[in-house]
């Protein structure tokens, strides 16, 4: 099956073979653990909740629990059900989220973001009455590009992510170098006397 993804990159994606892959085949799905409001201590550790904004970060705490981890995909079981975000930084997770560590590509931000996006594309399949718990998540299939032998093509996912990041970086550089729009051009220049 061929799949298109917008944003000007569809030709790269159209050239690939895509197949459904179960989350349980990609890695281990684990539950989060709540840190209740009365237990939370303000701090610097992101506390991942089931939100749809800020990469799912609901609070910054000083608490740690057995979910303290980094380099994983967190997806919402409740709330904004099915949305997924990649977390390359140390964080803790609430019970309304599930965690996926990719067995073959753990801690690779480009692949993590690619797979998180593929999970999020399934979010319309879920609702408050049809939550994405651990059992359902293990059975969930997402569409991924595959190699000739039918395995997830992590090399392509990483290269695609790097290409997108490079293009975005170049857009920023172009913006900053444009004399009409650069915020830096509003700063008075210092003249040497």
C-alpha cells in the first residue's frame, strides 16, 4: 500500500512501500503512573499528561517515579486519545498515557517523531468511550514504510526526518537573512567612532 503525507514531501513518501505494523512488534508498551496534585512538587522534570499541546507536558515537577525515562514515545490513553509525542528528555508520565520504547531505534529523535506521527494519525479511531489502553495499544497497527523484507524501514524514517529538519532550518535562516522581516534588523547598529 502506498500512503501520502502532505507538507511538500509526498514524493519521498509515495516512493516507499507501506505496511501495517503492530505497536507490540515495534517495542514494549508500558503504563504511566500518576503523581496526584497533592503529591506534586514544583520542579524541572516534565510530567507528561494526556494533553494535546506542549508535547503532552502538563506540569514540571520535582517528583520521580518508576516512569522516569527518556527517549520514548508517549501516547494518550485518555483525554486527547491517541495523540503521540516523542520525548528525548528525562520525564515522568501520568497514568493517562502509555509509553513505547522502539526496540530497533530507541532514542533516535527522527525515528521517534516519525513513529509518533504515525500513531497520532490513528487518533480518530479512539474517543473517551474507546480509550487506548495497554491491551488495545499492543494490538494497534500503524502504517510505516518497510524494507524489501517487510520490516520497518528505520533508515528511511531517519533520513526523512533529517531532510525535514534541514529544510525547516534553512527556512529559518532565510527568514533571518531577509532584511525586511528579520527582527534583528530592528536593533540599532553600533557605530565605531
